[in-house]
């Protein structure tokens, strides 16, 4: 789908989905507190958490998790040039 043709509702849904999948167990809090999205009902919360965890497990079994860890380390080096975080803290 052409990104120029996405309406604001679709863009908001994609943004919220990004937060949910970013951190499976904390994505709901990020979406709510940092982005202003309303929290879902209990059943939706469980389903969304299950979907996010499933995605992360698939990535882990495919070997992508190690690459994500490495990439996050390099990104922190770029963003935190004073090197306040060690590799273990990432």
C-alpha cells in the first residue's frame, strides 16, 4: 500500500502495532503512556500480547534475535556517544 494514501486512522493503528511488537511485555505501556493510545480490554490485551510474543519467538527460533541484540547495541553506541551503557545493559 502506498504510504501517501494511508489515512490517519490506519497510520495510528500501525504506530500502535509498532509499539506493541517493539517490547512484547511493555508495548502496551509504551503505547498508552508515551503515545497516548487507550489501553485495550482484557481479552484484547491477552490476544495482542500473545501475538507479539509469538512474533518474537519466531524471530528467536529463526536466529534473528541475536542480530537484533547486536543491532540494538550498535544503535546505543550511535545514540549514546558518551558510552553510559555497557553491552550487558542493552
